[in-house]
C-alpha cells in the first residue's frame, strides 16, 4: 500500500537529532525545531486522513487504518530519534527522573495495547481462514458434497464470531480494558501537556497522543459490535498547531462510530470484516435452501446466484486478507519501535545520579 512510502518520505524530511539542542536550565525549553516540524507534519496528515472518508474510504476500514498507522509510525520514529537529546532538556535531576518515569509508564501501556491488538488481528485472520475454506473454484461443479463443505465452513466462521461476541458480552474483554487504559492515558497526557512541551519531551508527547488515538480507533473497529464500547478521544491544548485538525478528525470518527453502533447489532465495526460476514450469512442461507430443496444438478438460476455470491465473497475476502496483513505488519513495526525506544530510555537511568541502577537492572532482566 502507498502509505508505507509516505511514512518513509516523512521520516526522511526530519532533521537529524544531532543538528539541534534544546537545553534549558529553567525547565522552559527554547524552540525545538524537530517538535515544530513534527507538529506541522502531523497536522497535514490529520487533515489528509479526515478527507479520506470523502473519497469513500471509511474511518473504520482497514485501508484507512493502515494509512493512519503510517502517521503513528512516523511520530514514534521521530520520538525515538529525539531520545539522545532528551537527556539535555533538564538540568534538574528530580524533574528528569519524573519525566523519564512518565514516558516509561506510557511506553509499557502502549506496548500492552499493541500486543492485544495483534492478538485480535490474529483471531480475525483465523476467522477469515474458515471463510476462505467456504470458497469453491469458479469452474467446479456445485454438487451436494461441495455445498455441504461450504455450509460447514460458513458455520465454523460464524461460531468464531459468536464466541467473540459472547466473550465481549459476558465479561470485560481485553479490548475493552485496553480502551479504558488508553482513555485514562489520554486524560493524563492532557493534564501534563504544558509541562511536557516546556521541558524538551514534547516530541515524545506528540507520539504518545497520536498512538493512543489511532490505537483506540483500531480497538473500536475490532470490538465485534459491542454496544458497551465507547470511542476514546483525546483533548489537547487549543494553542497546539494540530489541535483543530485532531478535534475535527476525532469528531468525524465518533459520528461514524455512533451511526454504526445504532445500526449494527451482531457485526464487527471493521468495514471489510463486516462486509465479509454479511455475505457469509447470505451465502449460508442460499446454500441451506439449496440443500433443503435437494435438487442436483441444481437449477441454472440458483447455481448462478451461488456462484456470484462466491465470487463476491472471494473478492471481499482478498480485500480483508490484505487489510489484516497490512495492519498486523504495522502493529509489529510499532511494537519494535516502542521496544527500541524503551531500551534507549532505560539506558538513561545509570547516567542520572537520582535514579537507582537497581531499577534499570531489574528491567533488563525482565526483557
């Protein structure tokens, strides 16, 4: 998809972290050129992502989410590149310790969220495997045995979806818990925004906010139509360059989620997955009717209807497979960047006399 090359070009446009410095003895940093450029790039990307829906690509589609993840990867890679200079942002060891702990705390929660999202994507891929099994070659004779195979695969696909819905309805699912954690993170970051921007950690702040927002949309898209799920939104100061673009995008996404919540009872929000499951249900009904009629060879019209449904399902399944694969790769890359950032942040502990080396060593053993 094109968003991967977009991510690469955006990252190359950032100046090297070694070309600037934002030392401050007072804790109020001078202008940080990387932060300024990052905010401008994020503003442009948010505006483009808002317009994508007008082109027919919904905010809860795998294609749109893949484009949004390019922005997330860009922001986090920028944050990782700024880490070598963060140590010089404050001269006060106590303040340095505080912000280092804040970043590490947010980092581990975002890592947890990425793992949960990856697990959910894997479950959706398993669901898709049964859908693929229901498909028959277009030139194959549609016999009773072939239709029984289609019906079995469609039934197994439905069971996987049903188990996920029962799990969501009966207890607080991992996705729902993850969404709550992201919501609390967003509230905390809003309360600390001015402090973050004043001490040189602003690039990390922007990366974490963007990651929270898009991760929350992913969680909503994969929540299997849970009516209890609520859309996580994050507020930032109106003085920020990207505040209007962010507010506009979040409003449009929330409107789309509300529309789906009022319409969908037993379907996932992810558009490609919703389309596939709707057609699987339709195909299952058509096959059941054909088996009950027990007329083989089948009447030509009935056979053509089933073939058309299979062709449509094959097309939609391929779209879903590509979308899930792209999102899984995105989440893998995000996890990798977050881990590398965490290692770099942890490496700062021994260099600060106010932070015990014991904590650093314990983290190293766990990893």
